[in-house]
């Protein structure tokens, strides 16, 4: 959990290499840009919180197909039934 740590920049694509990661909370930082497609490699992920950042774009299909609970802001587009909680 690295929530509320003033982390800034884009979400690193290298996070996709952490395949045994089960939860990722990047809530309330200063992240921006798109959700990297590489996060679709997180086969063990069950929960991901990206709320309260400057993230935009779409949640990649590969990430949606993992069945994790993904939380994002309204500025992020999700396929139907992909994101379980928009913070709108």
C-alpha cells in the first residue's frame, strides 16, 4: 500500500513484472497518464485502487480479464463489469 505518499508521474510499466502481487493501492497520489497494459500481467491481483490521481484513458482489457476489483475515478473508462467502483 503506497496510498497518500505524493508519488508523482506515470504508473511504471515495470509494475507488470510483479506477478505475485495480490493488492495494489495507489490511492491519493499524484499519478497521471494511462493505465499501462503491462498491469494485465498481474495474474495474482485481486484488488487495485487507482482513485484520486490524474489517471486517464481506459483500463486495459488484459487487466479487466483478471477479475480483480478495480477502483478508478470517472476520468478512466472501463469495459462493462470491469471496474467495480467508480468514484463519481
